[in-house]
């Protein structure tokens, strides 16, 4: 009897986790569709500038790209998360190499996005978070003792004010 109650409790927890994940994905989907819609609108505005500059052929291609973005955004907005996951699975089964390549490309673009957004916040990277100097991976005892004395990277290359001078006795 206890085994059935534990299984039912486990299923309830799994349902809650699944519902939470679907809710999160739905929120992210809405953000993505809004972002894609904004990009499409910005692209559309650039076509007018191209037309004003007598670049009608380029403006036509850019306008087609904006229309594609708007269609993609609309399709994404109209479908729920489970439908999108089903379509992604079907696509991955039909074209596994293309799916893996696309996932790789999306990963690279995401990494670039997160890296650039970190720089704008003033976050200069992982070295600041771990507190090491360039090339210092924490195992160099000399750099640890220098760091312990309050020296900075700039101090290491300059002579200090208290550098002894040698008097040769000649003027």
C-alpha cells in the first residue's frame, strides 16, 4: 500500500515539475516572439531608409526577410509549447544532421550574446570572479606572497620609491 502512495506522490511531483517547466517555456516563447516581432519591425523601418537612398533591390530583399521574421513570430505565437516540441522532434528525426548543426549554431550565438551582455554590465570575465592575475592559476607561491603584501599588477613592473641608490663617491 505504501508503495502505491509513494508512486502516486512521485507522479504528483513530476506533474508539478512538468507544469512548471511548461510554464517557463511558455514565458520564454512569449519573450522570443516579442523580440522577433521587434526585430522584424526594425528591419521594416530600415527598408524605408534603403528606398530613400535609391537602393530598391536591396530594400526588396530586406522587406522579404522582415516578412519571413513576422511569419515565424506569428507561427511561434499561435502554437503552444507541446506543439513546438513535437515539431522539433519530427524535424530532428527527418534531418538529424541539420538539427544538430542548427543546435550548435544556436549555442554559439547564445554564447556570444551572453558574453557580450556580460561585458555591458561591467563584468569583465571569470578572472575577476576568481580574483587571480593573468597567468596565475592559484598555485604560484610567489604571486600569492606578493598578493598578500598588497602589490598590484602595475606595481610589479615599476621600481619602488624606496629603491636603494649606490653612492660611488664621485660627483
